[in-house]
């Protein structure tokens, strides 16, 4: 879907002081953000996934923007949640961000024991933490700041 | 005179507060005086959140005034009061205070706090609205948070101009004084369109001024969560139509005549309703409505809460229906 006229992703092409709508899509999501710009100036960003590099591009785009800007994030839950967390760090407020999730997708689990997050692709009540190998029970408690569900050491209360 | 005023009893709004002594009175402008209070025994006073106000008793009444300090470990509380000739009498009483007088005050109350995650505060004041804005500016300077002050005042009649200027050498980012509408409009538009994403806006001044600033901010795309305002001048309200209230739990019906507030009617009937500002600002006198459509005239409830018609501020709000049923 990348059109020839679409600017490259690295925050370039965004004039300093932009106060329109930034539409960032992740993965193979189509051009879902279009109907959410409400006729305001619009800047598109397309990313494969939310990773340190693409999030830094998003941060630099937001760093060039001024109060008044809106952000539309489209794609899998885990990507748009990570992007929303990065946007909040940049000073964007919750009501200035629209999340367009394209369905379930993988979820991200935060380990409070080692503070590393682990991505879970299939629905599962438990996951082995990527950081410390603790078996984590997955809860419904979601942190918007971290963009992840809280995990905790499973079976910790059972006598071994 | 203050001593005799105290003998009239402690008003509920300042009950559990502090008995302080006036330690300084200084003239700011023709109509604005600054008053400093301290503990008579010289002890420290409770810290407060920037933008907080103090409720001060005068005679049998109380009034709320913004504190002008940063709020961090204060040894004194300072307020500045604009004399309002046709007001409720509080400002006139404040202007009569002199060093050594004792006054009963509340503990500081926070209703205009800075946002802790903000990376820049855009502080906009008009006239006496400088008081809480000065508190914010002082706190931001102390804490090393960038802050810009836009201060609109009549030429030569601005209170605390020297205090604000002095902050420039202590960390305040900028101070822009405007003494005419045109220059203020230019500054405001420029500021509203050039702020980095971590900026929050705080405004205090007369209602029409605040509405202008907030409306323009919204037009420039500022979301509601970035906008913070401190209302001190409730608009003059008309006397309204008479209506009846049915107090369901008490099993009594009361007539509220035109020109008399529901709060006054309830008080006359012996009901004790917590209240403070009596102007529809503070939210203390909230009542639950069981049936009927209140005529909301307060500045406290959100539009959504007003539309729900389940809560009303009995100090200013009345009824669109001939009768209201209240959970009292």
C-alpha cells in the first residue's frame, strides 16, 4: 500500500511545528487511518512493527510536532500499545491518541521480577519470561505506560 | 475588629483550620492589597500544592483567596485581595486587616494543581488572576520546570509585576506583560501554536477572559486535558423562578422563592449542608437529585454530569421543573 508520494518513515517530511494528524500504521494494516484525520493536514508513517528503531522515528516525529497534533495508531494491539506508550512519554495525552486495533494479535507480558517484557503469540494462561525464565501467570491488568499485561510468578504460593 | 469577628463563632468552612496572625500588609495597587499570615508562635505552616487557595473567615462569612507562594515548606501564607465594592463584604474586610490581627483560616485547599508530567507550563493571568499564577510560576522556578507567564493588566495597575520579574533570574523561562488587547491576542496566538507536546495551559482571570483563552486554545487543537482554569468570579445570576423541593428521606416539602437559593432555603429549614464558596465553583454543596430536571448554573459539574441530572449544586442551581425530589 505504500504509495510513491508517501514520505519516508523517519520523521522526515514532517515540517517542524506540525499540528495536524499523524497516522502511524504497523504491519500489514491497510490505510485505516484515513477516515480519522477529519480533513486536517495529515502525515503518514508506516512501520513493520513497533521496535526501538521505529519507536524512535515516531518519537522524533512527535518531537517536531506542537500541541494540537493528534495521533492515530493502527495495527496489532502489541504494536499500537507500545507506540501509545512512547507517545505518552513524548507528552501526548490519552484523548489525543486514537487506537485502531486490527484484532487480537500477540500480547505483551511484563515481568515484575526482572522488568523485561515477553511477547506471547498464542492465547495462553502462562508464559516463560524471556528475561529470567520465571513461569509467569498472565493477568488482565494492563499498563498503558508500559503497554503490557502484568505477569506474576505462577504457582508461587504452592508448596514445592 | 477581627478579634470581635472571631467571637461570632468559627465558620464550618474554616473549622479544623488554623488561627493565624497578620504579619504584613502591603499595598500592591490602588485596589489590591497583599496580606501575609503566620503562626502566632512562629511555627511552620502546612505545605501546599501550587495554585491552592485559603478560606479566610471575616465576621460570619468566609471567602477563598489564592495563595501566592510556591507552597513548599512555607513559614507564612500570602494572599492578595482586590477590593470589590459590591461584593459579599469579604474583600472590604480583608482590606481593613492590619498587622497583629488574628484570623481563622482553613488549611490550604488545592483545586488548580500543576500537572506533574508537564514539561512546560504556559501560565496566563489577567488582573487579580495573577495570584495563583504567581504561585505556579514560583513553584516551577523552584523545581526547575520551564514555565512562561503571560500577564495581562492595565498599564501601571499590575499587582506582583516586580515579583514575577524577579523570578526571571531564578528560573522562570519568560514573562510577557500585555497592557492592551491587541498585543495579548498576538502573543496568545503565537504561544498556542508553538508549544512542545509536554505543555499544559493554566489560566486565571475574569470569566470572559478565561473563556476567550480556553476557546482559542480548543480552536488550535488543545485537548481539554491540557487546559486548566481557576474561576474566581462567578457570573451574576438572575433570581430565577420559584420551585418546590421534596426532601424524600426527611419527608418535607419546601418552597424555594425567586431570589432565594436552594441552599439558603434548606439552611432556614434547619438542614446543615456542607458548603464553601456559595458561587457554584467549589463543589462542596453537591446534592443528589432523585427526580426532576435541575437548572444547572454552576461551574463545577462537567457537561456530562449536568446532562445526567442526578447531582446539583444547591448554592446556585435551581429547577426547570416545578418540583425536584432530593435525596435528603
